[in-house]
C-alpha cells in the first residue's frame, strides 16, 4: 500500500522531477508534485510525494526530514487528510 508524504519548506524554484529524485534514494516513488498557485503558477513552497510502500514512507520521514534540498531543510511527514471546510466556507 502506498503512503502519501507532506514535504514542506521547499525552494520555490524546485520542480516535480527534482522532488521525485530526492526521494528515489529511499525507494520507488509513485508520484511527486510541487503544489503551485492556481493563478500565477508559482510554487507554494510545499508538495506531496507518494511512496510505493509504507516502509519506504517511514524511512523517508526518518531519513529526509531536516535534510537540505536546494539550500533549504525539508520538512517531511506523513500527510494527513484535509479537514472539512468550516460552514462559512462550504459551497452553497
């Protein structure tokens, strides 16, 4: 079963392939995505990586959290699901 990781504090010039490459040393990567602003396309400074199996995901958190990538220490943790939007922001 795959595991989704949150990766924060990314360099704003980092692209998906570079993020994927950083995690490949741990194990197979199913998907890597740097989150971009929907209006101007610029990086938001965080992304998500899906590792093929749980063990590799745990090793990635242990081995890559705090490691420098392009001049910034990454924050790597198991991703949690989004919270439900508050009633004031819910779609009508």
